[in-house]
C-alpha cells in the first residue's frame, strides 16, 4: 500500500462519520442527478416530436437500458464491494486484480448483449412492450442503443469502482461531462440534423463513450487502482466474489427491466398515452430516487472500509445518519411532487390524456416515496457487508417480488387505476419487510 492509499485508509477509518459521508456523497449525488437529468433528456426532447408513440418508444427502450445497467452494476458493485473491503483490510494486490477482472468482464458481457440484441431486434422490441404503432420507433432507438452496450456496461463498472475506493469525484467528472454532452447533442441531432428519435439514441451512446474514456483516465490518477489487462483473473474465487457482491444489483436492475416490461404491457391496454404517461412518471421519480442513491453511495465506501477494518460502530453510525437525513429529504421531495404533479407531467408531454394518467400516478407514488430511505440504505449496507441473501431479497422486492404481481393483480381488478397504484403499494410492503431484516443485521454488528 503506497502513501496515498495509506492516507485514504486513515481518512475513511478515522474521520468523523457524518462529515465523511457528506463529503463522499456530494460528488455521488451530483453524478446521479446529472445522470437522471440526461436520462430524462431523451424523454423531454422526444416528447417535442409530438407523438405519443415516440415517447412510448423511449419507455420501451428504458427496459433495455435497465438490462444494460443490470450488467454494469453487477460487475461494478460485485467488484467494488470486494475492493472496498480489501482496501480496508490493506490488501491492495487483491483489490487491483478484482478491478481489472470486473472491468474486462463487463466489457465482454456488453458485447454479447450487443450481438444477441441486433440479431433478435424485432422480437426483443415486442418483448419489451412495443405496440404496433410504437414498434418502428422502438426498433430505431433500440438498434442504436445496443451498439453502445459494451462501453455503457464498462463505464458503470469504472464509476462504481472509483466510488468504492472513496474517489467519487473522478466518477463525477466522467459522468457529468457525458451528461452535458448528451443534453447538447439531443436537440442538435434530432432537430437541426433532422434525425428524429435515432438522433436521441446516437447522442446517448456517444455521450456514454466519452464518459467511459474519462472514467478510465480517472482510474490512472492519484491513489486509484490501475486497470491493467495482466491483472485479470479468470478464477472461480474472483467470480464467486463478484456474484456475491453483485447479485443484489443484478436482481434489482434485472427485475426493474422485467417490471418495466410488465408495466408497459399492462398500461398498453389503455393506449399509447397510458404508456407515455407511465414513462414520464418513471423518469420524474428517478430524479428524487437518484439523489437518494447518491447519498447512499457516499455511505458505501465508509461502510466497506470500516467493515473490512472491523470498526463496526462506525458502520452502524453511518447507517443511522443516512436513514435520518434521507427520509427527511424524501418527505420534502414527495410534498413538492404531489403539489406540482400536473406541471411535472406537462413538462415532458403536454397532452391532456397523458397528463390525466400521469398526474394521478405521480401523486400516488408520492404517498409512499419517503419509505425508500430505510429500504435503500438497508439494501446498500447489507450488500456492502456481503449479506448476499437479505440484500438480494430487498433489491428484488420493490420492483420485482411485490411490484410485478401487484401490477398484474391490481390492473385486472381496478383497470388503469391498478397500474397507477402498483408502485406505492409495493413500496409499502417492501418497507414492512425491510424493518426486521435490517434490525437483525444491525444487531450482529453490536459489540459482545
């Protein structure tokens, strides 16, 4: 361990926890918020094309993006959790080998997704929820997004590895630069060069490529672990650690994709306007949720380093600090979302039918949104300290185990209202399950 790495270890294991988490969370929150804004940029600019089918196509493609993110987060969180614990235990060589293994494995997995997706483009688009009117737009958008899958998965790995090393500022630079570029390219390609929805997709993958390059450069700076091909380890033990640390993320993002598909199919029974409305609501709620995730990401390296160093009191202190302030923040966001729901929906798609569906759906989600403070921080802590089974369950619960059956059941009983109610009901049930699971885990970290 070199001098810079030793200094980072001391900072993460000795500095007061609240201030430490906040300092690490700021670049993470900025990265997540910027990512949320540029994810929303496609929805916003595509909405200006004046077609509910085009807006719906972005929602359909969102399911594919969730799959790409699932792969990236699987390798990123799987390797990152291992890296933070090893750096906390001052075992730098193992951490460096895991960094290279996670990066190149994600790159290869993204390439496989690209090949398979292009071969089965039309059935894939239908599977993701495209109706006959949405299908031409979805094919155009998805074909291009697939081309960027390798570097999109790899950039998520780099960002998460930097974050778990306590170097979130480097990740923030890469993510922010790509986001700003995407927001600028969207109107340029779509309206100036008249490329339509294909322009939005090109803007996305090119911006992600720039982010990936900048993140890779960030890994060569300061005390960060270098990504070197010679460090790749095709060993069962390394992939077992990736599986244990990344399975909750894979389950969460993978089921998130499946949930989006089910949601698209259920809402599609009520027309393209219903799919467009739920797409808008999903993108709008991601903004508040992204800030929450960013705050929790500031906690994860503190959790990992101190757990690896056996400083369990600091782990508990960090968890309670994050839950308290995250819940207060989400209550404020929910209140604003409920009050300004019509304006938020109209910002993306100024259509009376979309506004009617979307306003009610957004207000219903605001009722239980604050419960995600406890759920998300619990999930992050459990995943970081390698409690794979409970972490995976909580990761799957909100948008999988509970949401998918609920959207199918409630839509059959209540129609479109059931589609709109599924997420808030799922949030409440997930929260009820998360309380005893997390309290049990905290008890194991108590002295004696």
